[in-house]
C-alpha cells in the first residue's frame, strides 16, 4: 500500500519568513511525489513534482522540495513567504502499481502580515 | 500546454436526482481517473478507467456510481441517485500511461440539497 502523512494540519508563519511543510510517504515500490496547492474554493494546482533525477526539485511561486529516500520524506520549503501563499498544500504520492494518486490530509499555510 | 477540462464548474442538484459530471482528458492520454474531495477533507481516489473498463475502484465507488467514455473525447462520472453526502468537489485526471503522472482538471463542485 502507499500512504502519505502530513503531520502539520496548520502552519502559521509571518510574512517574509521561511517555511517548511512536512511530508512523509510510504510505498513498497518506487514513487513519484507531488505537492499541490489549493486556494479557497478552487481546484488543485501542481506546485512541483519529483519523478526521477535530482532530489532537489524547484517549482512555481518560489517553492522547492527535497526528496529524501532514506527518510521517505518530501518536505516543501520556501525561503520567504508572501500573503498570497496562504492556501492549503497537499502532498501526494503515485506509484504505478496502484494506479492512483494518494493524497495527504493537507496543511493549511496561514501567512500573517 | 494541454490540460484537462471539466464541466460544469458547479452543479446543484436535489437529493435523489441523477447527475453527470463531464471531463475532457488530454487528447493522447489513455488512462482516466475520478477523485473527490469532501469540503475540508483530503482528496480521495474513486476510480481508474482504461480501455473502456474500470481497472481499479475504491470502496467509495459503489453501485450508485458509474463511469463512461461515450466518445473519443469525453469521460463522464454518473451518480444515479444523489445523497447529501455526495456533496464534494470532483476532480477528473488523465495520464498517458499507468506509470506516468496524472494531470488534474479544475474540478466540479457538486452540491446536493
């Protein structure tokens, strides 16, 4: 089976401060990993993805994530957040053997002015 | 860049009514999926579809649900007799192959009253 754990349901952070949103996964086969952002009442927007290659992945809006196979983690980081980053962030894992993307429970990022 | 589209963006229906949600996957993709997200919860897999057959489904996808690819471009999700608890955002996704990443549509918000 594959699963995703996002331990932090809410993360408040001051504007221009750095942030890290944590994600751990489990899967018995090789995986693809994703971070999606969801603004209120909107759909899912892909922030970044890890398919293979370099373990440091850069995405849109200044976000990046690092794939760590030994720790089965894929934490999302941004060095300086803006008010507009306030949204919910979902980590997701896909492995071909299961034919489906499994999402974490989401982390609400609240940027405080 | 090609994208998955979904119509309508918002559907309101009365309990017990049938509803059909429509999706147009990316044109050269062969695998199609439906997910749903109940308000405030995580995104959950419903069903995957390939070669005009369901290839995997979750326990949520009971006899009230069905999927169809009625022509070469559309992929539909039908709920025969809607219940209040079917109110959710429904996302369609498609992929070129089962081991490839899935591309998500913007979602249809279904409200059952």
